[in-house]
């Protein structure tokens, strides 16, 4: 399962079994931002409701917050 940090757009591949039935809070290794990842069944329902097609070709990446870039030590 692919997850994307909402703060810096870093992408991670995660085994869906590690999320669990109730979802899980994860933390980005690049910017340290925590966010909640819903369970795989709920995530697919959010992304693609039954009977609706999803077009992500024109989707904009998440906006970065000021002062939270990758250049910090």
C-alpha cells in the first residue's frame, strides 16, 4: 500500500497488515510530520466510492507548510 505524507509528499510503501483494522498513526521519516492512515478497506472507500471513477491525473500535490522543509539538520 502506498502512503504519502500530507506535509512534504514523501511516499512510502507499507504492508497493509501493519495498518490494522482501526487504522494507524505514522510519522514521516523526512519531515517528522505525524498523520493518521485509515485501514486499507476504508482508504479504498474514501478514494473510490462505489460506482464512481477517480481521476487523479490533475491532482495537485499537498501544500507544504512554511518552515518544514527537508533542508533542516
